[in-house]
């Protein structure tokens, strides 16, 4: 069995041989070995677990062993259709992926890339996949199409690891985030004061916590001003709300809140709010409308929190830990949409400096006496 190795980041990685590919030069011509035969490049599948403990090592090795065993079984079993393979893939992950992710997978199974479903796995070609993606691109956003292609790629990696996709995907579109200003946050807080939405708004804007995390938060998870984020409320395929562990390792975290937020949960026993994520979204939209504020998502309060911390000079590593982000890609996207009021202030500072630089005595034309 392949052994996992620890990476500099602390994660565990296990490599398993998948297949070999012919080697070509920059012009696509075969590269020959000393025996006159075309050289082959060994391709490995990588299985990584972010948990730095011994559990992470065992988990990486378990995934690698599962891949190796399934690869061997695939070589001995008759071909199945892509639809059957997708069903098997979804079923094998229902116990480990979030209910929302499974719901998305099943929606794709029912409604998307239907021309691929009846094709035998050993007959499916890159042209088939490209045609399916082209059709999806007509009616869906680039992000949705890429998510669908990601699922196709995952299924083929599981059941046809010899196939490497070169699909042309629609160009990514820069997301348009709205980050509320300090003034808008002040108006919002005044508008929700004394309502069921007050504490959720404070937890999101000054935490930042997600809707599902707020709805699942229990008084037993709070110690003084510190909140242990260790639960998440999600919607099951049966359209029922359930509470489970966070969707990622980074999601389990501790947040120290300011005193004015901690005062709001004093005396509460059990769940901090009786609202579910959908109720928060609906009530939040109503509050914005009545307060005369521009429409933005409840989730954008997290972006506000991250942007403020960044503007205060707080290191990204701390912001990521506080917000439960696994990588800094989201933060970088947020920073590109800098707070408008902070932008005005920073523009004024920069322009004042440039004005002073230009209007120094040496750069000013002196009139003859």
C-alpha cells in the first residue's frame, strides 16, 4: 500500500500510480528512447488530507487505497454508462459530502449534460464531453458550467483514470461583490435592533459567521466572549433542516467577539436563534428595503468584516482563521472590491501626497522679478 508523506504545509499526501502517457516535444512529435520506442510518462493520482495529525495520514492512505482497489475492479468489470457511473459516484460520497453538495450533484444528474448519460464509459470521447459543455454554456453561467465539468472530471477520474480532459470551458466572469460601508452597517444595526435578526447580523458582520453556522449556534458553544463554531445548519435532499459538522476542517474555529455582541446572547439557553438560513435571507432583504439601503446578500456581511480587518492591517492568516476560509482566494477577491468609503479616504491621502510632490519649489515655475 502507498504510504503518505507529510508536506511542508502540514498536510498529508499519498501518490498512487494511475497510468502512463506518451511523451511528445513542443511540436507534438514523439520523443523516442534509446530503444527507439516512444517514451512514456508515469501519471500519479494525488490524495491529500489537510489534517496534520495521524488521522490525516490514515485518511490520505485510505483514499489512495480506495482508488487503487476501484481501479483494479474497473479493469475486471464490464463497462457501464456515464449515468450509472455518476449515480455510483454520488452514492459513494453521500456520507462524506454536505447535503447541499449532494443536492447539486443530483440536480446535475437529472437536468444537465443528458446526452452523456447513456454513453458507455469506455466509448465516451473528448468530443462528446465538449459537445455537452457547449450546450450547457448556452443557458448557464460560466461558474455553473465549470461546476458541471468538475463533476464530469471527478467521475471519469474515478472510473476512467486513463482519460485526461482538455475541454474548452467558458471564460470566467469576475464576480460583482457588494461590500457595505461603515455608514450602511450603522443604519442596518439600527434597523434590526431589538428584533430576531439583530444577533445574526452582529455575528455575521463582526465575526464573521455564515448563515448556517449562526442558525446552528448553541449556548453550549459559547464561553464568555468566545464562540466555538462547530456546527452548521444545512438543507437535506428531503428539504428538511439538519445540523451537522462544518463543511471543511477550517470551518471549525474559535471567534472572540467584542463586548457589545456578547451582551446580546446573555441569558439565552439552547440555540441562539430560532431562525433558519432561508428565514434570515428573507427577513434581511425586507430590512434593507425598509431602511432604504441598497440590496446586498446577508453573506456580504462576511466580506465587510474581512475588508475592515484587512484595512486595519490585520494579517491575512488571522482573517482566514477567524472567517473559516481554507485559502486566501476569497479574501483576494474581496480586497479587489475595496470598501468605497475607505477608497475615497485613501485616494485623498495619495492625491495630497502627489499634490505636495508636484508643488514643491523646484517644480514650480518661478516668475522673473
